């Protein structure tokens, strides 16, 4: 019986020793996810990409410039990707865009932008000064790459 008691005390001492040690819990940064709300965001989403393409991309209509036009377009997409979600690899980012393009809110935003481009609807923000500032910012930002 005495031996049984000593074994019980030993195991109890080990438990107490474990309780004295501080347990550090590591908190992880929440993963940033690409979802429809992030994609239709006015500041960094599809509308921002539209503005970047409209005001910053200089496409040559001349024959023989197809390669440089494609290079500029891909660079613009990569810069948009880096501003929206730099933690994603570009290939994965493109896959997510394809999947999200089928969601109703994203499809509606794309439709609105197509209509805007055709001149069917007015620009939502309507602030000419803001648009002019955006043009200057984008031109300065991408000029070094082109």
C-alpha cells in the first residue's frame, strides 16, 4: 500500500511540474482570402484594374507591337495582383479570379464596367479631380516598368 501511495505522489508531482511551466500559444496571422467582396472593392478591386488599364496602359495599334503590348498588359495585371493580394502566387491568383468571375456580384460588376466603357452608364464616383489624380499616380507608378 505504501508503494502504491508513493507512485501516486510521483505522478502527482509530475502533473504539478507541468502546470508550473508557462504554455505559449502562438497566434497565427489570419489568412487573407480572395473573395467576391474583395474583388469588387472600389479601391483595389476590378474597378481599380479598369482604371489602371484605361488610364495607364498604352497599347499600340501598329503591327509588330503585339509582343510588347502583351508584355505591358501582363505587367499591369501583375502589379494589380501585387497591390490586391501580394501573398498569393500569381498563378493561384488567376485561378481564383476565374472561379470568382462566375459569382453574381462579380459578374454584375463586370457588366457595369463593360457598360461604362461603352458609354452606356455614367461613372459612379463622378469626381473628375479624383480621376485625374488617379491617372497621374498610375502613370508615375508604372512608367519605370514600361
